C-alpha cells in the first residue's frame, strides 16, 4: 500500500484502491524547487518535533545533533541537485552506507533525554 506522501510526489499513477482504475498523483517530482521545498519543510517539521521532545545530555547530544542534521541536509541537496549515480553498484553501495547514518543518529540520540 502506498502512503499519502507518495501521492504528493508521484505522477498520477497511484491507484486510489486495489482494483480501481482511478489514479492519483500530484507529480511534485517533476519540479526540483517544489520537491526541495516540500522535502525540507517535512525535514524541518521533524527537526522541530525532535528538538521540542528531547534535550541534550552533553556535547555529543547538542553539537553532534547539529552536525548530523547539517550532513543530512547536504546529502539531500546532493541527491536532488547532483548527477545520477554512475552505476547500479554505486547505488547499492550508497544504500548500504546509509546504515552508517542510522548508527550515527542512534549514537546522537543516546546522548539526548526525552522531555517529560
């Protein structure tokens, strides 16, 4: 099942329900500025929610978080504005390397406490 957010970015090729011929999609991925605006808006909302619900325990939890957030924003810009991957193995290695981001985010989150 496709998500509601997929309807925003896909061209009108997403079925409304299984078996129906009606297709939805706003085609946002046809607009680089529109894509960047929506993706960074969602990113900013997520950052604000996280910042309002956690507090840094130490420097890793504060400075490390901002370095991670900046790195993620740069990676997103490079993905949208940069050239396509040169080969399928390059895409595969990039996907495998994303697990390092999960580990980094976990490490930073371990240095933050939830706000009660």
